[in-house]
């Protein structure tokens, strides 16, 4: 396999799809050496098949706003790879959603799901619908219109969507209500991230953030460090950041910054339980302003407009918001401010320049496909509970999540340990996920 040649062909077929091409490039660079040790992969053209999605659904979503005006958005579902299980991946509602973004997310999801040890393939979907400023009724009508187009493409053994940016428990509820009406069957296993009263798993809302901190804890222990007392800066204030802040505080760390598109809130004495609870209100308000935290808690939080969380001195950086949110300049600022560890909690949260800077300057770094896999892992646990018509306790779910995140860390160490003894977590995660998917594709023939 020659990465440059494959990337040139892919770029010619998909010009301008920068996020997608970036995600593929990162993986191919990591796996090239291992891939070339397996001529059977080359003969079956595993990489050439793996980098293209199985299929893409694109559809129009028309709905009526509160003023009675007709609105039209685009909806998508990208079923990327089902070699190890049914398609699994979230739905993202955001004004910036385009096919390139969803293809990158679906590609990443394929490897992330493989790392969980659960039988799930990779998918992603969503819409350019912008929930910011929308009323509850408008969000309901949009979700219902979206599901009217999607429902025949999904199923508990076919494709199981979940939430993502802009899609939380409320949206999953509206989506499932319409699915149930259209399909005329009460099959809760078709969506994950559901409400606790109708098939949802305990700890699912917290799982991505919780799992990320469990992984970070293992990474720190491997490096001979401890999270207790460490200063943590995180971006975002949605479900993922909320879960990360909750678990970081429980483990003894001090969350000193959260940020949003409007700026950063610095919290010198560390975030409190009351402030963490308020993050859910901030997310539900659809205002998308982190400044609300400083307005609510003026004595504890200081808001600075136009700044990122990385401007605040910290030990550990946790990007929890959006892809490519952390640049090389941000990485340099983090190091200047005392940061020595960065774990991606968002998908592809760091730009390539930032990753290379971290790796070349002795800063511990781990990629999103490993760090944030706890969310989809717990979705997989939710699917198991739905299929068995049972509900596990919080302890049972948390124990399983602990085990899965430890297993992911062990796979990264197995495939990422370098001759000098340090662990390249990017390479480890990519090779571990690739080997599982590639082997399954090989064994299932040329399809």
C-alpha cells in the first residue's frame, strides 16, 4: 500500500471533502507498515474498499416553523461499514453538517466501534438543521419530518442511530415517537440514547464523558501519573463536556475552564456540582453561550469573550466540542500554560499540526476514536438490554464501561508501544481498529 497514491486517487474522486480526506490520511499513515506485512489485504484491496462508505442516503426534510413558514433542510445517513456488526453511529444536527463531515465521522466510527470489543459497524448521519434558537415545538416538528424519511433505512439489526452534537435525549424521544408510529412496532433497539422510562440505559447520557476520563486515568497511570489534584480545561458544555466534568471532579481533578463559541469561562477554584448541573440547562436553552455560566455564578466564573479554554493554565486539556477545534497555535499555547496531556474527547478534535506538536514535544496525547468510545460502547450495552428486555443497574453498566475502556487502552498499548518504550496512542488505536475490521472484511469475501 502506498498512502500517497491512495490519497491522490481519493482526493480526485472527492475534491474539497477536507474533513473526510484528513481522517483517512491519519489512519492510512498509521497502518501502512502493518498493512504491507499482509499481502492478503493488498490482494483483496481492503483499504480501497474500507475508505469508501457502503452507501449514502440523502433526503429533503421539510417542516413548518412557529411562524407558519415552510422550511427545508437536507438530511443524511451514511452507512460506512458493517463488517463486524450492524451500522452504528450518531445523528448530528448542526448548520455546518455536510457529507464530508459525516463521511469522516462514519469512517472514524468504524474504527472506534471496533475498539469497543462489541459487534458494531460504523455509520453517521444528521442534518444542516440548526437547533440554536429553535423552540421545543420546532425541534419536535423537524425531528418528526426527519424520521419520516429515515425510518425505512434503519432497524435494530440493520442500522442503529444515536445522538451527537445537537441531538440529545429530547431529540431521540421525538425521533423514536415518529419511528414507532411509522413502523407500527415498539422496537426500542432501533435508537440508543433513549429516555430511562422507555428502554434507555442508565448512565448513557454520561457515558462518553465518563469513559473518556476512565481512559485518561489509564493513560496517566501508564505514564506514572495521577489525575488527583490536576487542573483540567475542557471545551464545550453539552452532554459530553458535562459527563467529562462530572467524572473529572469525582476522580479528584479540578475543572478550571469550560468554553463555547462565544468565549471561555475560567473557574479558578474548580467547577462545583451546582455548576455542572447548570451545564444541562445551558445546553437545553439552545442559546449556545458559555457566558451564561458566568452570569449565573459571577463569584466563581469569569467570562472572557473570544478566547478558548486553552488560554487558561491547566495540566490536562480535553477538547469536547467539535472536530478540528484545537489548532497547532492552541497546542503551543497549552504547553506555554503548563499543559502536559491532551485527550481528544470530541471526534478528531485536534488538527494534524496540533497532534504532531504534542507528539514532538513530549505531551501525552490520545485520539478521539479511543478516548470517546465509551459513548457508543454504552449504546451497545443499551442495545443488549433492549434485545434481552432487561435493565441493568448503574453499577452493572459502569463496571462494563470500566472494563471496555481498560480493554481499549490495552489494545492501544499493544499496537502502539514503540521501540523506545513510549506509547503512540494514535498508531495503537488505528492499527487495533483496522486489524479487526480488515480481518472481518477478508473473511467475508469480496462484496
